[in-house]
């Protein structure tokens, strides 16, 4: 079965995905990526109480040394990585009120760091016979959805996150073409507006519903590399998001 690393998985969507995978796709080795070791250990303990087994990988995606350490740890223990779920992201940086600093922080985490993760984990993914990268994006990364005011007219405070997810999508398209030669598939997932720490638990959708598309991407091959997909509870399959 697959060796799966999910970043930012000590809470929210990543945590919910681990629970769903453990209950509905048994036999995988699940690696819970967490920037904070203590928070990661608490998540592992909570999962264990539910009979769910996962291994902690301490990883800060904004720190190259931390990523390199995680790559080495996974290589030494498992010799490969089958699936990388790039879930870690931020929407705001509460440590700053400066708009330039806010933009730089959000873009660095959500865009630059995600693609550094891909570059650094590519050698391990290349050792898999069915390698996948699942980038957790957002409907806010869709130009058409924003143009149509699907979520209403967005306040300026949403701009850094929205722009970062649009950039993530473009970069994902580019990398999906680049990674074909390494037999690595890449997909972008829109989980919907979920109630997580990312948005102060304001989203109307539960994390367990939000991970449906990511779960399908991880456990099936019913998609083509470079696609931008979602899966609502009312859908019977993955559907395409507008660009």
C-alpha cells in the first residue's frame, strides 16, 4: 500500500483526511506532517485513541533545513514516498499589520514553499510506481469564480490568500507538465469553504466533507494530471473547477 505524507495535518483538513484514509482505505502508511512537534504529538495521541495509527514527521515547509531533514527521515525509513499532500497553508499572518509583509508571508508559505516541497521530494516520489502530488488549493484560486462573485465581493483582507491560490494553480499546471517525465501525477483540489483554523472556523462546510476530493485523488486514479477538481457531498464523483 501507499506511503502518504500530509503536511499541516495536526488539525483541520489534513487531520480529517488522515481519519478518512485510516477508516476507508486501510493498509497505508500515513505520515502526519506538523511544523510544531508538540502539536503533532497531540494529534498523534488523539488519533491513537480512535484506533488510528500515524507517524509524526516534524516539518516546517518554510524552512529548507526542516524539509531536507524530513526527506532524509522518510528516505531512511521507507526508501520512497508514494503520495505527497501539500495541505499546509496560511490565510493571514497575525504577526504583522503591514500589507507588504502580509503578502510576502502568505505567498512564501502557500506558493514558494509548496513548490520547494515538490522539488525536494521529487527524488523520493520518483521511486514510487504510482506517485501522486495533491495540492490543496481553493475555489478562491479560480479566476472565473472570483469574476462571477460566487463568494460575493471579497474584502481586501482576502487578497493575499486568493492571489496565492491562483498562483498555486498556475504553478501546479506548469509542474504537472514537468513531472510527466518522472511518472508523477499532480492534481489541484478545491475543498470548499471549510470550518478550520485557517479561516477562524467561519466556513459552513465541515472538514470531513471538505476532504472528499482529496480522498478521491489519493485513493483513485479517476483524474488526469494537471486538473483542478472538487467533490461536494451531493456529487457522485470528482468534478472540474473552473479556472
